[in-house]
C-alpha cells in the first residue's frame, strides 16, 4: 500500500512537471509567433509598439499615466482630509481666512514645474515625428469612400485596397480587418507617407506604428515611421467617421524580408500594370528622398 502511494505521488509530480513545461513552451511559442499587431479581445492596454516612434510614444503615455495617477491620488486624499478636518461638529465657528501666501505660491509653482517635466519628453517626441527625416522609401496613401489607394512613386505602381467580405474570408484571415491588397513594405525600413483624400475626410490610423494622419482632399499631409525587422502584419482602421461604410475600410501593412519584398514587387508590377495612374497630386522623388509636387 505504501509503495502504491509513493508511486502515485511520483506520478502526480511527473504530470505537474510535464504540464508546467508544456505551459511554458506554449507561452514562449505564442510570444515568438506573434506575426501581427492587432486589437485583441478584452485588450486594456495599448497595442505593442513597433518602431522608434511608437516606442517613444508608449513610454510618454506610461510616464503621463504615472503623473496623472499621483495627482489624482493626492487630490482625492486632500479632499478626504478637508472633509474630515473641517466638518461641522469640531468647527462650529468657521475660519475667516481669505488668503494664504504660501499655499497660493505652491499651487502656482508646482503645476508649472509639472508641465515643464511633461514638456521635455513631449517636445523630444514631437521633434522625432517631424517629416524632414531621411527615409528609405515613400508611399502615397489616398483615402476614398470606402477604401484606400496606395501608390509607390518610385516603382510607378498603384492599387486599391478593399476589406474582404465576411463570406469570402479564408483561414487565418480576420473579420473586418483583412484586405484584398495590403500595403507591402520591406522590413527594417524608414517610410514617409504622403496622405491625401479623394472625397470626404478619412484617417490613416495604424496604432502599433504610431501612425495617425487625416486624409483631406486637396491637401497632402506627411508622416514617417520605422518598420522594424521581422515579417509581420500591422492592422489599422479609419477612425474618422466618413460615412455609412466608415467601419469597413481597414488598413493592413505587411512587412516582408527584402528578398520576399522584391519578389512581391515583380508580381505587383505585372498585376497592377493596367491600373490607371491618377493625375491628382502626382509626385516626383529627388535623390535625397525629398518630395516635389508636379502641377
């Protein structure tokens, strides 16, 4: 009986050990096979940042969250203290104090210091996002009701990107997020986006890459981002209410290794060879990747 009991204990220990190894392996395999940046069910935090701008923006967000939490806790504590200390019973005769120089100096100087502390990383991030940085490629994005048009001025190709209907989804394609023609870019690349519109106002929004730009007809807005190394999909959506099909114009940026990108580019030049180039806001690229409008 004793031997059976010991054998049972050993058996359970082995099962627990195997289970823990399996759980650890599963967690690491999920972490290593995260090929997409997308909204998750019940997600409470920001999407995982990709690239230097998104990382800096997330750091600033977390820093501000700490500051606003400390301020909120301090104000709440102060309110509770005042409510208890100055309630009616122990203070039958109310104080007639109208001014306190020290308190007035403190509540003027401290907020100014807090704003200065916040301003330093904010200005650094704003300077980083300026569109005059050197880039590796340029992509023109045009918003329309209700799809996106992507144009590669260097390669002279252009194509439309529509959401895949629910009844046409294939395995591993995401409802309301996947498209027929994603915006394909090489990994480890700095990209400048030229954003314009064909009709009403849209918004080119890819949270994991910190892209958020309005597309406005007759105007070209600029923004750049860094696509990190790794084959991955980055999902976004138009977040500007632009009409009845506003919810059905998602954005998919597909990052590929250089060799796969070159293969895609060869196929794209054939596939989209008959796509008529628009005369609206054509651009020529100079050697230094500067942008010059051709009227």
